[in-house]
């Protein structure tokens, strides 16, 4: 028996399709679509207001000269403007480029070189696009909301819909191109992870630019006519229990790091409306799952995925994960554990892979066909993660197959960190690794050679060169870094050395 799962059928893909029309089509006009909570003033949007803003902004973008297929860079923070801009760009036929507000000017320039945006829509106080790219302020975008509604652009469901960025093994961020049809694949997640219902009030505690937040926290609730609750900028994890209770949240979705801080910093007041929790982005420690259940009295369901295909393995109410396992493939998915291009026997270790026919799989890396094809073995897209499948289809996670790091649920390439930190004049060589500092917590650490430098100075240097989630949290001076016969940096050896030195 082989480690391969293919139960049920994926959703039908229509010939002509519009992601914004699909997402905004279910909610009643007077129903609440979005509440931004935990700020000085809380923002509420009905479905009628949301649709008017999206289609008005689409009209404004078209008047501004945006044409179907154009790339539009989004430099926005956690406000309602973010999903409105995202949907409006697609409604106008353009391709929004989703980026983190934490990016530095140099990182934004790197992104812009890859995707060649014709416009950058920017909020104040964020690093902007290079000067040669036309800019539109968020205030100007808001001025479009009241314009007459544009009809959403409809076309081939397989055409590019949006682009997100993920760290690559080359050290350069990779532009992941998703089709409009990707939203339809999320029906399998709604059924076999969320158990999401139109009456739910789903709170997501992540940044809007993260695909976990953008999909699970916003697009999926809206596609059912449910209510999305999103934290305002600056809202602390310790405030979550009170906010959940006050706003009647029925589901909380958050990365394990957020859950860890929430359960450490706060006493639960009791949230009788809460049905369960959802988590993804990094492997969930079983100790954290136990603390969640002890505090909330509900279950916590984990999922596995990535920017290239979102989540496709999960536990769910009615289909819980086996003890220690991630869960099972969602029905409609075609999943296998691969070695040498073929599924391995049940119980053997293999690369977690998803079939190329999955409607949620990316179209490819923009402008990088060789990197795209390198991720496939035959019809299988390799995630770069190892696992074992049992006879019931349950998959146990065994870790990364490469040196990629996980920073609060976001994949970070060690090369990207090393290339930035190597510019420090005192550093002659360096290695970035994910370092586990407790059973529930890991951080990005930097080992380096050269002159010893105070950690505070290195942290300040990192803050100017890297987005916050990419910055090392610990620095270790070493006499030399281990390298193999071909001079390849042995990061796993570095990590083992640092972990052996931990108190």
C-alpha cells in the first residue's frame, strides 16, 4: 500500500470566473462583513458598504489608467483598505501584488524589480516603491470608494489573479502567481478544516498580507456571507480573550506564536460563543494544544500548507487529527509522500507533495520558469517538507527537507538573512538558522565570524536591512563556521552546536 490519498473530487472550475464576484456574492446587504476590533475606534463594514467600496475603487483604478493584466503593488497596513484594494484591483482586471508592511526600502525595490508594477498604492509611514513607479496614496484610493460601481472583470478562471511573495532557497523572495480559481480550492478547507458556517464570526489574529489571514480571515468568511473580525494595528495578543468575548467570536484563527503569547499573558474570561480554534504556519507543539484546551474548553485544529498552495492537510471537527499527526488530506485533494518521483510505501518517510492538478496550486513563480519546474517531480509539486502517512491517510510531520526557517509562521530563507547581515563591516562569514529555545518557541539566530560585535549593534543593523520578522533575535560569535568538502555552509551543524550550548 502506497502513501497516496485521493478521496472525493475538487470543485468544478467554470470557464469564466471572477474571484471578487465570487467572494462578495453571498453576503446580505445589511449583514456585517468586517469588524476591525481592538483599536481606539472600531471599524464596521456591511456587505453593501464593502461591495460599493470594492467596485467603486475598481472604477477609480480604471479611470486612473489601470488595465487588465497590470501589476499593482500594495503597500498597505492592517486596515479595511487592504482587502478592498486587493479585491478592487482584481475587479478591474489587474493583478495585485501583496506585500508585508514591514519591508524596508531595499526589500520593496527587490520586489518591484521582479514584478514591474505600473502603480504602487501606499499608506503613509511605510517604505514606498522606487521613485520611477507611479504612486497612489491610500487617501486617494479611499476617494474612489464612492464612485459608481464597475462591473467586475470576468475571464478565464486560470488567468493570474494575485501575487504573493515567499522566501526562496536562492535567498531572493519569489513571486508566487495564483489564478482566480485558487479561491474555489478553499471550499475543501472550509469543509475539512474550518467547519465554517454563514453564521460564524471568525477572528483572525494575523497581518492582512499573510495568505493565512487574507484567505482564512477574510476571503473565506465573505464567500459564505459570514463575519470577519480582524485585530486593529497595535492590538496585543493579551487583549484577545476579552475581545473574543466582547465581539462574540465563534472561531479564532492564529499562528502558534500568537496563541502562545495569548495563553501566557492573559487569564481567560470565558468565551461562551467560541466553537473552536484554527492554527497554521508552523508545527503546533502538543503542550500548546493542551494549554489551549485547558483554557478554552474547545479543540484546536491544525493545518499544513504553504504560500504556493495554501493549506491542504488538516484536522477538523468530525475529522480530528490522530495524536501527534497534522491530520489528513482534505477531501478533493490529491496528496502523496514522494521519493524519487513516486509514492513511498505506507509508513515510510517521504516528501509531502501535491498533484499538479490541484486548483489551489500556484501558476508558477513569476519570471522564473526554471525555479518553477524545479519544484516538480513528474506530476507532483514538492513542498520541501518531510512526513509519514499511515494507513488511514493521517500524516505526521517530520520537518523541513532544507534549511528554510520559520518566523512566526512565515517561511524565511537563511540566505536572505545572511546576505543582509554579511554587509556589516565586522562580519566575515555568517549563518542564519532557526533555533529552538524552548519546547514551544524557536527564533532566527545568526552565528558569525569576524570581530565580536555587541548584540544590540547587530540588532540595530538588522532592523535597517530586514523586515522585522526576518531579523535575527540572537547573535553568536564563533571562531569559524562549519563547511563541507565543497565549501557548502553546514547550517544544521551550526544549529546543533548552538542548541548544545543552550542552558
